[in-house]
C-alpha cells in the first residue's frame, strides 16, 4: 500500500462529504418547491444548467466525442437515467428525506440481483441473505399507518429499479470516457423532459428563479465531487463513508422540514444499512482474494 493512501483517502472522504452536502441541498430545494412545479420542468432546468457548466470541458475535450461506442446501450442508459432522476424528483417532494435515502441504500442489492439474472454473475448465499434482510428492513421502515404509501413511494420504487438497471448498462460501457457519459446523460435528460416541460410549464416567480437554478448547480457540483472522491480515495473506504448520508439527510429532514422518524423507521433503516454494508465488505473481501 502506498504511503500516500491515508492522505488520498482523506481527500477522497472530503470530496465525498462535499458530494453528500450538495446532493442534500439540491434535494431539499426540490422537496421545498417540487409540489409547485411540474417535475419535468425542474428536471429540464437541472439538465440545462448542468450542460452549461459542462460546456467548457466538452469544448476542451471534444475529440473524445468523435467515436462514441455502442449507441443503442448509450440511449438505453440515458432513458433509464432520465426516468430515475424524474422519479426521484417526484418522490422527494412526497416522502420523508430519511426514507428516500434509506430506500436508495437498497440499490446496490438490486444491482446485485439484476446482475445475477441479466449478466449471470455469481451471487453467494450470504449476499442473497443480505438482499432479503434489506427488503425486510424496507418493509419495517415504511410507516405502519400508511402515510408514506401512495404515488411518492411508488415513484421511489421506480427509482430503485431504473437506477439499478442504469448501473448494469453502465457496466457494459466502461470503455466510454466519463466526460462523454456525463455529457450524453445531461443532453439526453434535457431532450427527454423538454416536451413535457414545455407542455406543463409554470411561470417562475423571481424569488424562485435562483433556488431552481441552484438545483442544477448543486447537482452538477455533486457529480463532480463524487468523481473527484473516487479519483482520490479507495472505493472500500468511500462506500462505508457513504452511509453518513443517512444521518445527514435525517437531520436535514428534521431541522428543515420538521420530519421526525419513528423508532420503527430507525429499526428498518438499521437493517437496510447493515445489509448494504455487509454486501460492500463481502465484495471488498472477494477482491482481496482475487488479488492474492
């Protein structure tokens, strides 16, 4: 191990914390304003601002776009990613922040199941057990009085499914440069939502303009911080640190929106985090065995 590894992990951790903070800020704005605007309008604005921020790097590295590989898979990834973000923005306005974050922790487990079914990847019995524990945790975390059931929770389930499928497709596009993936995603997001945004466009009051534009700035900044984090830090360290997003989002939900999770939620969330963490650690262990 390099003597610079602890310092690199520290840098990576700092970038990841910045990624979490920016994501929570963006989602909080969507949660605060989302019910007043069509979700397609918010997603389109996020894509437009993101593309504007990306344009200097696109111009500088335009040669990377000369030969984009596997267009059918690229289009499928864009469609899945657009559905994921649109459903995310719809859901966040209708479910507690803490529940939104907890449900998203199941995505690695859903990716594992999809990889086993679609890519024939081997899944161990302990990994199947982790997936089962996570599902039990989700059932427990959902409030028993039914207040969280409805369109928001259904949209959140769609987020998990389409987001996990997008990860599977992205695995098949590893040869595509990161900037190309980011740019195609941002352009595709704008094109997919533009017709719906124009059809349902709501006038934006002047005092809402800056917050709505900030969604795109924060979201694109979070994406850049995430990439920098994984450039500097070890994936195993960062994946564990990523679980800090749950207490951070829970705190944001409590202080900003007055959301108070129940003990039942904490019990279910603990099972989900435990299952996701066990999957992370088992993969790290397997990778070490392969190296040896």
